[in-house]
């Protein structure tokens, strides 16, 4: 016949176990509290007790600094990835002609002997009623001067036909273009001359975070943001 244990015995055993566990947890909590209290008393100035609110404020400041440092590291990583992506995209410009701020025009002759010049551009902040172009040689002598007529705000590209003011082909070589723009009431407008160059290579972003394009020995390197038009 199997032995049976009265339910009251189980209850007594459980109660005793719970009481022992509670006493152990209470003793541990008490020991921890006493350790913290003794440590605080040992490290504080008796004339200037520790201020809980000040300690909380200092902890918050530490967390804030730590958070800012972590954010800066994350932003630096993101910026590096963006710059790498821009450099990769910029490689598609290699071999292409672009317009960048500058005043240089190069003129040559084709196989038939006709003059052919590199394009130039005009960048306007507002529409112009008249745009005047002046072509000069390396010595500053005026070779030709003519009107382009009205132009819209933004960037437009043009081509010099290589002819002088006397209607003859200009000699091969480098020339400079200067541009004047006036509004509907004859007021002078801000205008930027653009010259043509060919992209020969791409360099990673510099200290300013700008991807650099190599435009050859004459034009050097320019930032990707200097590109006004791709031809």
C-alpha cells in the first residue's frame, strides 16, 4: 500500500522554503545597501555631502557626450559612403566635355581648313535682354565682339565661329571670352563665363568633402560641384 503525505506537510515545507528565500534576499539587499552607504560616506566631503540631483545631472551629461561621440562616428561613416558613391558616379564623366567657370577658348582648323573652336557658356542669375560677347587673344587684343541677344536665367552654351571682326578666320591658338549682360531696363546683370574642358580622371573627396575632377594640365582639378553643364 502506497504511503501518502498529507497536504499540510507540503504547505509547511513550501512556507519554510519561501521564508528562507525571502530572508536570504533581504539579507543580500541589506548587505548591498550597506556597501553602497559605506562607500558613499568614505568618498564624500563631510562639509559638502553628495547631492543626488547633481550626480544625476553629471550622469546625464556623460551619457549625452557619449551619445554625441557615437553620432559623430555614425555620421562620419555615412559621409564616407556618400563620398565614395559620388566618386564612383563621377567616373562616368571621364572622357566627356563639361562647362566649368572660366574664360578660355581654344581655336583650331579642321581638315577642310575651317575654324573650329571649343564651346563656351554663360551662367545668368536672372533673364537678360542682351548678352554681349568679346573675344580677345593672349595679348588682350580684341578679335571679335558680337551680341548673343536675349538669354534665359541659368546656363546656356554657345560656339564662336572662329572668325575675326573683319570676317577672316582667326589664327589657331588660345583665346579669352568676356561677357556682359543687361536687363530689360539696361541694368547690368551678374554673369559668369564658362569654358569647355574634358574630364580625364576622378580623385576621391578632398578635406572639404568634394570629389575632384581632373581636367588636364591647363585647367587642373575642379570640384564636382563646379560642373555647370555636361556636353
